C-alpha cells in the first residue's frame, strides 16, 4: 500500500520532493512535481506543443530504448507538461504514480479496458455516474465482461456478489448526486480478503477532503475537469495508484491514445496552484448552503454529508476533512415544473452540468442527465422529479444564500 510520504515514481530534474506527508496542501499544489529550475529560467513550466521529439543520433535512440530513459519520443506516449501534472497529482494523493487522461471517462475506461478480460466481473455500488454504468452495461458487456450492481454502501451485498470471476470493486465517495460516503476501510478490506482490486472515484471529495490510498484502496479516480482544474475551462481525468498496477494502464493509454493536450495540462497545472484555497471556499459554501436549506420550510430533504441528518454523517466525519461544494436537495410537494421554476429563478448560479469550478452551477438531474431514462429506472436510481443539484462555486456565501432565498420565494 502506498503511503502519503511516497513520492511520485518519476521525479523531475533538480526537483524537491514535496509530499503531502511532509508539506502542507498548498505547498504541494504549488511546487509538487515541478523542477526547481526550468527551461528559460521561467518560474512557470513552458507549454511543449510538440507531437514528435527528436534524437541527435541513432545511438541516442538505442540508448533511449535499452536504458529506458525518461524522455519523450512521441506525443501519444508522453509530454513534459503531462508528466509535471502527473507527478503533482501523485504527490497530492499520496500515490506512487498518476496517469493523466483526456477526461474522467477516458480514465475509468482506460483502467477497465486494461484490467478486465472476457468472463471477468466488476461490481459497482448503484449510486454512480450514469455514463460509467452505461459503459459497463452496454459496452464492456459486448466483450463478455459482466457488471453487477448492489445497493450503495451495503458491504454485505457487495461481498455476496463477489465470486471467482470478480476482478474489481468500484464506487464513488461521496456518490453523485446522493452524496453517500463509503467506509473506505471496509471497502478496501473486501478487496484484500477476496484478492480483488478496489477503485474509488473521489472526484467530489478531492485529495483535500479524502485520501483513499491511505485506507488501502488500489486506484483513485478523478475527473480533473472538476475541482482539480477548478475553472470550467478544461477536460481531464486522472488515475492514481501504485506503479506496478498502473503499468498496464499506461501501456494501453499509449496504444489507444486518450491523452490530453499540452495546453490542457498547463491549464490543469495552473488550476492546481490555488487548489487548497478554492477547496476551503467550496467546503464553506457547501456547508452553509446545506444548513440553510435544511432549515428552509420549502425543502423536504437535503443530501450533504456535513449535516448530522445525513445517513453517512458519522462515516464522513471519520474519513473526510471537509464535505465539498455539491449539495442535493428535494423541494417539498413540488412536481418537476415547480422544481424547474426554482432553478430558473436563481440569478447567480448558471444552469449546466458539471461541478467544481469557481462559478456555481445548478440543475435538475431529471432534466440534465436522466431525461431520456424511464421513470422506473429513475426511481430505482433515486432520481426524483423534485430533485435539485447545486454545485457551489467560490462566490460569497451570503450572496448565494440570498439568491436561493429569493428563488425559493417564487
């Protein structure tokens, strides 16, 4: 198991080993994974807009191959910007290595394609991103991989579903949009006792609030599009784990090509510089909005792990250092149109998918993500007509609350 004082496997030239065990989160976010002195003596990393990297001689090519030198050859296999971000993410998560992908979906698809074969089985908790569920149920199934779903956070049901063909256990924590929180030690223990890999999608938590590797989880997944990038201006995904387990994933990424662009890697690196500062405000806004809604007479229920009323409050308090900016709530005695009126009445949040950016976003899961699903499927997944999901940005808390107050008064 990797621990928080393990550096990323590949160190930058003349880099200081900034780890989240020995340094604060902002120090690691700003300096982790970076060379001390950079090309052109610039304080920021240059953007390497190159698809091809040249060699000075034939012998240099041979040395590169035989000595497994850490340098670039072709853009599909690596880019200097990509490697800086990978080292930084590994340092933040406390993992040995990180792999950057073109999106969060590309990252989970890359892991599953690298690790699963025909006849293998994977088990999900049923509160999960619907595209992850769709990829497994509709596409992996075409290659003979079986996907099983069990009730979220029901470890007995998950253990009962494990058999000799099971190769991976997967969950989000917190889940989206219900914000259920996984007992990571229990989840990791299931995997270890049955010799099955475990993967946690910690996008909603980020390494600021949750550190799955510390609890024995094998893989940590992030849609870096969200909190890690933080500005709604890039797509990226990452998977963090041990170098040994990620070797086959990196090799397959080089074949399939779901790599990110140098510009996006640069934007992600820049976004990470303010990661801790942004997460502090996201956490503060999420908690304040959840508490406001929990007291409001028009609200039936609030899903937020920082509330004592949340069913996984105790687990969240034990495993998380903060609870993020995503708040889901149900409007009392409202149909989908009345719920939409509230969404349309806010003035600060923008209506849109995604989360984790500096701007607050709001949406109805029924409309935004599940509109074409059957009522029966939506009911089985807990997607209700009167459900609203609000992804708090970093605006002033009082302004967001005042805006919600007026919208709920419509």
